């Protein structure tokens, strides 16, 4: 059955190398690989091909020695819904290494995809060649988890919380215990010799991989050069006769040029000034979704620095820079998300729920500072933190804000930095000798 | 009520934030106002004319609540008095401050009244006699700070109410009234 009908085809160069998508980088490859699916009759017969893992796809190319006439095809990593851990059983020790993953297919069973009514089928990768299947499996996980293809997609998706799994699935030796025939090689000198050979081949393949990464790096560098050249030309052309609307749309103002310069580090096309870079839009939405749960745990307000750490830790790879984070947060104004970025007078920046009300916080603080013991001794940031259920640093920001509104005043001493209910407005300057009952004054303050 | 010597301290003297310089503008204004009045009242009743910022000034500490005004706070409150014309810095480093709980003009009037009350319109007195002589005992002039006294006398001299002349020794200046 022709693969072109079911799996997306892969364009090959004249020398048989696959044509990569923009931003696609090769990660690993295995030779003599079968791809099969028992559950789906429509799945093509892919036997003994070269399996190339990229950041976006699993590409299967028939090897020249192969007798099948199936064309080169690819499985988009985005259609994979799950990767199974390889089973280690007695039987698997004697067979070719294999691993399985779950693929989403359309409802009519005619193609790969995750539209409505789609279902999952299990696909098995059988490694008949001598390659390091464990390393490949590890890279497979990483690429699938990294979800590089999402940066390219316009449709917003919110799956940043990928599962955290340790790198390589199994713990067996690299090089393996199997021959291509599947027999266990163990005995004698020939066994040792074969093991040596395996090691060399594994090293050789690692070198291959390394060079492929280098190739990817080179192609990125080429992109940079193209960009720089484009920019140079545009800057030179400056005020040329082509000042129509199209030229403006294409290039925008000098401000956009600057933004473009900034975004050279990010693989993203710059569109209109107001919309911001696509990359940041995506990131912004992902961040809004991600930050919901940490916000709940932290009582409704988190320091931006903490968000930066937690978000990057969850991403694992593809870390974002502080500038990216800041820009993503500032884009929230344009979307309708339930979170917001807030900058305190002290310069501290936090993320808080839009529903988080300052007035309510102030009311709680007031109640806290007018208790009999706090009237005498005031409160510290830690005291406030316990009452409000937020971090002490966040509590301090709220206390400072309440102070600036005249609700509280400060007391700095060897005892520390404390806040009291502000009684200054209640003190009568003309009645210096009048009896002032602090308690009644504070009751008036409510 | 808490006392400092025989001076009755106001109740808010026990409010700890009173001893921390407040950053918020409205709160600060009120705080400064309260301290200005307290300083003037205290100095007037205790006849204190000079406050040294680096010295221990009883008004600036409250051992009951264990709070003391910082140097910055002291300077802020005294500077506010200076701006109002109720005090003067005696040195550029703002270490000593002359407190004018009576303005110089008021002292000048007090001297005039003193002269009239004691029938000294045409007489001669030494400056020292004015501040420590028998006539001034029990009056506000008793123990007045010499600098302030000289300033008030000079003001009266400008108005032609008296003449200041040097005596036989350096600190034996005299005054001839001609009121």
C-alpha cells in the first residue's frame, strides 16, 4: 500500500536526504528499522528503512538495499499522543529492540491527525540494525517533549506542561546484546570482538549525530546572515519611492526594526508592531495557562522571579529568557486572561489574579493591626504573610502599599521593621496635653 | 501621665511609629508638626536654648517603649523649626541648633517691658546683669542664652532703643538704654 495515502510524504533531495522544514533540526537516526502497526490495516508497510528523528517528525526513508517500493514518509511528532516505556522481558532480550508509541489517526482511518473523532493506534518501531536504539529512544522522548513545532504554529495550544521523564527509557548497555538475527551474542572471543565493534559503531554514530547538530547550527547561522542582509538592504533603501502601504506593512517603522533586531535571537517572523512577535503571543498564552496553579498555591500573588524559575523548570528544555517572560506578561493586556502583571512602587514585579482585590487585602490588614496585642506592638511582614496566606516578600509589598495609602505607618527599631495602624490623623495637635486613648482612636479608624 | 522631669509628656509619646521618620507625605507632615510643637514646649518650660544633635537629649528617647529618634529624624524635625524661623543652626554641620521658642523680636519686646517695669529707661547695665542680675530673677530673662540676648539687644540698638558698648574686659559688654 502506498504510504503517500496515509502518512504525509517526505521530499528528498537528489542525493536522497530529506528536505527539512524551517526550524527542523535532525536529532538522531537508526538504520534498518521497521515501522508497523497491527491495529491499523491502512498503515503502510515500512520495512528496513532509515529512521531519522527530527525536532518535528519521525522520517522514514527506504534504504537503497530495500526491496520495497514504498516512498519516504513521515510521522509528525505532534500526532503522537504517548510514548511507551520499553518492556524488559525475557522475550525482548532475544528479539530486536523495539519501542512503541501511540499515534492519533483521523476518524476515517485514512490519515494521521487529531481532529474530531480521532482515535489512537499503537505503532511499533523495530530496530533491526546495529544502531544504539536506547540513545535514539532517549532523544525521541526529548524531541517529543520539547514540542519545537508548536513555536511555528499560529493556532494557540496550551500544552506546556509536558510530562517530565528521565532521558533514556531503559538501562541496558549501549551496543546491545543482540545480533541482527536476534540471537544473543555472549560466548567467547568472538563475543568480545563483536562487543568492541559495536562500541566503535556507536561512537561513529555519535559523531554522526554531532555533525548533524553542527549542520543544523550552520543552517541557523545561514538564516541569520540572510536576515542581517535583508535588514541592511532595507536600512539602506530607507526613503525610497516605494512608500506605499505594502512597503509599510512589510517593514513597518523604525521601532519594528528594533524589535526585529531583538527577535533575531528567536526564530520567529515579525508581523505588525501591535501584534508583537508570534513567539511572544504563543508564550504569553502558555504562560497564562501555566501560572494558574502556582498562583492558587501561593495565595493569589507570586513574585515574577519565582514564576521565571518555576516556568523554566517545567519546560525543561527550550528555556525562556527574563526578557521573554516580561514581554509575555505585558502582552496579557491584549488578551482576555485572568492574570495580570503588577509593579509595586519598590520596583518588585508580581503576577496576580485579576480578581485579587487590594481593598480586600487592606481590610484584612486593618483587622490584623487593630487587635489588642498588635495595637501595642504592630505587625511584621511575616505576621501579615501568615494571615494573608502569601509569601512574606509579597506581604511586605502589600504592607508598603497600605502604608502609602495612609492606613499603616512604620516603626523601625532593633526589633525590626514593623507596621502599626496609622493613628497620626487622629492625634489632635492642639490638645497635646489632652488624654488620648489609643484604643478609641483606633475604633474610630475602622 | 508620663513625665520627663516635671514636663508632662503627651500620650502619643508612647506610640512607637512616632519615633520613626515616616516616608508617606501626609503622615510625615503630621509627625513633623507634632514634634515641632513638642520640642518648643519642652524647651520653653525647661529653658533650653540649644540642642546638640549628637548629644543625648531626653526628649528624643523613650525608654518605656525602647525607641530613639535617629540622627536623620532629629535633623528633619529641627530643620522644620528652622524653616519656620523658630530655630537656627549654629554650625554648618548642623550639629547644634539654637531654639527660638520666643522669636528674637519677642525677646526684644520682653527686654523693653523689663526695662519699663524696673524703671531702667535711662540707666546702664551690663549684659550679664540683664540675664543674671537680681531684677531679672523670676522673669523670662533669667538665664537667657547669651547669643539670643545679644541678638535681641542688637535689634533694639538698630531701632535706637539702646546702645551697646564694650566694657573694661572682653565679656563685660554694657547697655545704655534710651527708651
